[in-house]
C-alpha cells in the first residue's frame, strides 16, 4: 500500500512500486481492449446512426421532391381541366346562341308564312265579297231601275254585262283617285 516517507519527510506518502506496475499494466490492458474491440464497435454504431440520419434526410428530401412533382403535375392537370371546362362552356354558349338564332329564324319564317297565308285568305275573302256585292248591287240597281221605269229591263245577260261595266268604271275611277293622292 502506501508508505510514509521515513527519511525526514513527515506526512508525504509514496505509493508502492509493485502496485504502480500492476496498475499501469491493467490500465494498458484496459486501453488495448477498449481500442481494439469497444471503440471500433462504437465507431460503427455512430457511423450507422449518421448513415441512418443522413439517409433519412435524403429519403425525406426525395419524398419531398416527389411530392412537389406530383403536386405540380396535379396543378397542370387541374389547369388543363379548367381550360377544357372553359372551352366546353364557351362551345355550349355558342351552340345555345346558334340554336336560339335558328329557332328565331324558324319562328320568323313560320310567322311570315302564317301572315302571308292570312293575307292571302283575307284577299280571297275580300275578292269574293266584292264579287258578291257587285252582283247584289247590280241586281238591286236593275230592280230599282226597273221599278222606276215601271218595266222589266232587258235580259239578265245584258243587265249583268251593263252592271259589270258600270262597276268596273267605278273601280277604275276609285283606283285613279287613290293613286293621285
């Protein structure tokens, strides 16, 4: 163990050299074992942790990059879909306008046809009424003239021709008067 110095030094302790030698050998052996076996394993463990952390970061960066690419692709697809939807809406509007115009043209044509048919029917009715009135007015005029004269006027054919001629002259005079205005 430790001895006190015998030669004049009171209270100074010196270790025993054999213990120092055993301690130094044990320390050297411990350092050898640590350096040969323990430290390399610890170094491998630290390297594995560093690789795992760096690999995890690299994987996270790759995953982030893939996510960004996927997001950009979805954005492009969304923009394309929005453009297509806008084109479809514009096409539908154009089709609706064309259909509206077609319907309006068809309706106008139908209205014009109905109006023309109505005018033709009115004109035919007017002409028939004019013929009937001429005949009636002619007969009434002949009957009246016959009553005034007191005898039956000439044959029906002559009477009808005279009345028709008279009414034609009236119609011509009326037309000339209307055209002069």
